[in-house]
C-alpha cells in the first residue's frame, strides 16, 4: 500500500522537472485545442508550452492520447469540485481545490447546482473537451472519473430539487450540457470571459428557479448514459 506521506515528500530533480513539463504541456494543449480546435498540431502545442515536440511524444505517443489525458484530468477535477460542494452543503468543512466564484448580490438564486457551475466556470483549469464525433470505448480512468462525477452531481440535483431550486425533470446530464453551453472559448482575457459566463449562468439559474417555483416540470431530460454516449461509438 502506498505511503500516504509519500505525496508530501519533495520529488527528485528529474521527476520534479518532468512533472512541471507535463503540467505545462497539458495547460498549453488545453489552451491550443480550445482556441484552434482538434486540428491543432502537436508542434503548435510544443511551441506554446516552450518544450520540444519530442518530449511531448515521449509522454503522449499520439494526439488522441494527449486529448484523453486532458479529458480525464478535467472530469476528475469536476468530480472533486462536485464532491466539495456536496460536502459543504452538508456542513462538512472542506479544503477548496478551485477558486470561489465572486459573490455578487442578486446574481443568481443560491443552490448547490448553481454553486457547482459558478465555481467550475471561474475556478477550473480548463473546459471538459468533447471528442470530435466520438471514438472507441472510453478508458477505465475516464469511466471511473465520470461515475464519480455523476454520483456527486446527482446528490446536488436532488438537494436543489427538494429545495425548490430546480424543477422536476432536471438531470445530471443537464448540468453537464448546461456547462458546455455556458463555457465556450471566447477571444477575451480569462477574467472578462468568466464574467460573461457567470452573467449567463445567472440568467439560466433564475429561469430554472422560477420554473421550479411555478410547479411545472421540465420535459424529459437527457440521462447520464446519453451524455456519456457522446464520448464513444
């Protein structure tokens, strides 16, 4: 069993440099793919990261392997955030892994789903990348991260439904589809883009709250399997 304290020990120089380079590559890849789409080349990513293209291929032999690593990272990060929001809503102290979205009075009705979306927009390191039309079966790592995300989002949706914050028919897959629609790549600095995303999130959450208060349910929403079905053939 791994030593829990091992993660706190300083890494040897080569490992520390490799981890730093990998972080730079993932950050650069996320930014380049967001701006240029899936057709962006590994050479473009290497230039953006300030590393040699050979060092990327040693870690990620294909562009698909790099994209998969980005997906797993983003879904894992979203699952951790959903868990934090769930625990905080239950009164359990947690250490936040992402920035808190700025609290603007009257910006949107309070709620667990709105909190998750606001923090994901303002604090996540990057968007969840969708595959360009589907591929093969998803990896075990992505499947596990996605199930963890689904479980925690279901708790948030159930809490908000009971509190009259979202209407019947609103699903966990709706949360993820809403996130994709609310966080497109914009040609603005991050702070300005986030402010716009949060503005439109406020509109969406107020609409959901008003519909919940009216007692009208939504039409049939997507199931999680439908959301996951977009990731593979």
